[in-house]
């Protein structure tokens, strides 16, 4: 039964991840940053970083839910290790969201300077 529940959680997590809108590829954002000349260029970059921040926040929330799910199996040493793994990922994803939000704000400032 535990394996079925964990299997369903993995499938659900995959469905959530793969149903998200695609972010720009690294090459695309690199090119956008390198070639940004107008306020609207900077706003587009800021929008991308807003999307990255939202994506990271959403994934952090998913991992919080996984910590809760793993806590339902307190006698499993693997469950404890998985919870710790998720906690590390949550911290990294929260850092990612903050950095992406900071970048979005910086590009909005650059857009304002170009107006």
C-alpha cells in the first residue's frame, strides 16, 4: 500500500511539473540580456525572471507537500532521508525564487532608466 501511495505521488508530481508553461531556454535569456536596448526588452527579461521565481516557489511548495507525505511513514529510515533531501531542495528553491525576484526587480529598474 505504501508503495502504491508513493507511486501515485510521483505520478502526480510529474503531471504537475510537466503541465507547467515552458520557461525560456538559457540560450534565449542569454541572448535577450546581451541584446537588450529598450525598456520593453528589459521588461521582457523581468517577466522571465518573475516566471522563474514563480516556478521555483511552486516547486518548493511541492517539496513541502512531499515532506508531509514522507512524515506519514515515521518508521522508515528511507522516509527520513527523503524528508531531509526535500528540506534541502526547499531551501535551494526558496533561494532561487528570491534571486530570480531580485533579478526581475533589477531589470525593471533598468527599464525605468530607459524610459
